[in-house]
C-alpha cells in the first residue's frame, strides 16, 4: 500500500520538526516550548505533541513549558531519519545499484535509510537474493516485489528495527554473500565504519566477513 502524498508530506514535516527540536537541544540544554513553536512556525499544541513523542522515546526530558536535553550521543530513531538528505541517499542508491553484477546474485543489507533507498532502486531486479537482519529492509523488499528475501533471527533493537545477537550472527555465518551493502552511523579513515550499538556492529561485522565484496553506502554527513 502506498501512502497518499498529503499524508507522506505531513509525516515528513513532522519528522523534520522533531529533528529540528533535537538540534535545538544540542545547542542549548533547555528550550522553552514557546520558543520552539516560534522558531519552527508551528502551533503550541503541535510542539507539545512532538515533544511528548520524543520524551516517550527517551530523546529529551519534558517539563512544564520546556524541554531539556536527555544526554549526549542519543541514537536518532530510524523513523526520524527517513526524510533527511533524501536526494543524496537516492543518488547513492542508484550508484550502488549500477555496481551490482548482472544475473543471479546474493546481497546482504544492513538496516538504515540509505540501504532502504537501495532496495527501492533495485525494484527492477528479480534475480537477486536479499539477506538482511533489518525488519524494515525486509518489509521494503517485499513491497518492491522481491521474491527471495532471507531475514535473520535475533533480538529486535527498537531504535533501528534490526535483529541482533547470536541468532542473527549464526544466520549470516551459514550463507555466502556476494556483495554486502553496509550503512553506518559514522565513517572515518581511522575508525572505519562505526555504529551506536556494539551488538549491532557485531552482526554487521559477521555479514561483512561472509561477503566477497563490500560497498559502504554512506552520505557525507557520516
């Protein structure tokens, strides 16, 4: 089912507002809700709903008339990342799709919004086997008509919707991956690919070890 364009636009605007709220709290420990409303051009009721949702996710602390920073290094939930840097991610997706060989091929995919765009860019390929520990990637692949999708077992991480732990790693150890397509939270020459969660990193590392080829699908913000 495709989301109506007006509903998608409304969801995207809400995501953008929430990201902007969190950005304000990175610059200031505490911000009045009326200041957020004025800065973002939103009603007081809208800001209260957004702040309440972020507080439920542990991303900020809500108090009477204000919001306070919850702490440093909080991981942005995957649903809030979806609308960010969309054009860059679409360009990366088409570039990655063009790098995959013609014919039957097994690809491993980590979770993330960039890898989701890659699945969308592969909608015309019906000769692929997709292997992933991401619930959202598996659902997107199914909606794009992919017939061969293998999803690992494991424990679900709510913020990333990825399955991690020994079951996920065991699944990856039993398959051969032609190309591993890997997203990340950070990339540097010194640290390589990094992510917020060590257990998630272990699952990704196991998939990478099983791959003949690795593509890092990373935009410039990382």
